[in-house]
């Protein structure tokens, strides 16, 4: 069996698939990638026990009478091909000689041993009959929302939901949710193509460790289709298919803690607030938002080093009561501001003991972010 392609295209396809490999695979076969034929397409498949990625291989020419699937050492192959300039290459595999493999290029060749595909775990795409829900959306939206939601999670063995990202699919669209109990991130995407094909709730819970490989596989594609059968989820793009096992935990109803309305708010330019927050956070991780004598500012105090900081910033609107103050985690505050793309930011609060709602200054509720206050120490 002979396959001709360009070294750069083959390397790019291997790198996408290789992101799904686990360095601690118990099964030796999972350190290899499967080259298989699905219909008229050749695909490169990498797998972990809980996940699987499939990338379309763009072979320019194929010479084989009877194709036999095989497994290649993708780590070695990608390292070797990365050392040669972009050029046509030929991959030759001989199943009758123990899957001896040779890669030829203009300056020479290198040989390796491939494996038969008999031990590689099988996983079929989700069938329509098993479908719970399906959704199609731009890949850029999915990548940004998955990344932002995962940054609002944490390692928390006592509360497993803090290590997961929720995709809450409804008939209107999907909400990407992440929390570490201090922050709550909810990004909604409304789609006319969203659907639920059964009466089951489309609540897809993914462990945060799966998100980097997933977003890497989706990068560069225009759209992604999400298909969920209750136990696993498929993310299919133009040339990539990623199948993931979902977490069995029951995600709590995050909507119950989102305030319907807040008594007070302030509106400020994001750049101005970013600057004030950066200045205050150099003194302490705990910053305090104040409103006194028609002046709004952030303060920080480090009693151990006797450092004190105050950074005043301008608000275009402010209904905070006189003498109001609330303590917040500066780093988590900064992480939520990075998710806002508008020029102005609105911070809504009820009191110093209730979560602050941080959102864009637009008539749009697609992004909801909550930040729990810290206990304010009396100076």
C-alpha cells in the first residue's frame, strides 16, 4: 500500500490528531494512530480511554488493491517529518511483511514498524436513532466559550462540578458554563438550527482536561456540529471528528443563583477599570471596590509590608450608595474582564455579601459572569 502526500499537510494532520494522545496510556496501542478508511475518506484516528479524534487525510494519490487498516507511531513519525522541508513524500506499508513501513522523500528515506489495527478500540459516530440533541454553531464561538468556561474551573476533589464544563443545550441554543464556586461563567449562543430530538435534557458535562485538545482540533474550521447521545458527544468539523465521554456527575441548576435584577450598578470603560485593577493588584490579591463622596476607586492593603494603594477610576454611570465597599479577588476579577469584548463594562451588585454581576455594557444577556465577594477585613 502506497500513499502520496505533502510533508506539510501530513504533519499538520498528525499534529491535530496527536493532541488527543495521552502520555500515560495504559494500552500500548493507544500510543499509535490508526489509519483507516471510512467510506471514500482516509482518516487518522487517535484515542484515549475517554476520548477519540479523527482527522481527514488528504492523500494526493493512493496505490492499493486491497486496503488494510494499520497503526503508525505518530509521535516518531511527526518528529521525523518535521525535520525535512516541505516536499512530496510517499508512505509505503506492507501488511504481508509485518506492516513494515517506509517513508521516502527527496533526500532519502526512513523506516519504522507499524502495527495491525485489530487491537485498536472501535468507536462509531453517534447514530440518528441514539441522538438526544444536536446543535450547529461557528467553531470560533465554541472555541472561545469552551476556553473561557474552562478557565473559570479549578481542581476541587470535594466538588467535581468545579473540574468540569457544562454545555446546556436547549431548543434555542447552548449555554457554556464553568464555575469554581467563586466565579460563574455562562456564555449563551442562540441558534436557529438548535434542536432536541427527544424529551431528554441536553446537558453535556465534560472534564476540563479534555478542553485543550478539543479546541485545538476545532481550530481552523468554520463550523462545528455537536451531537449527544446521553453518554458521549461528537464534535464534527469540516475535516475533524472528536468523540468524548461525558462526565456522569449531575450538574446543579446554575440559573438559580443568577440575579434577575440588582439594586445598584456602575458603568465604566473596560480599559480604565483594567488599569485601576492592575494597579491595586500589585499590592494585594484582595482589592476593595469603594464609592465615597462621589468618587469610585479600588484599594488594596498589605499589612505585613505596610503597603497601601488607591486607584480612582471614572464611571459614566454609578448608583452605588454612599460608603459602599465590597472586597473581591483581583486575579479572578481580571479573568472575568478578559471575557468581555465591549468598550464598557457594567458591574451590578445588591450588597457587599452578594455576588457581583459583571457583564458587557450592552443590551445583551448572552454573557453572564458572577464573582463572589470576599470577607472584608476591618483595617
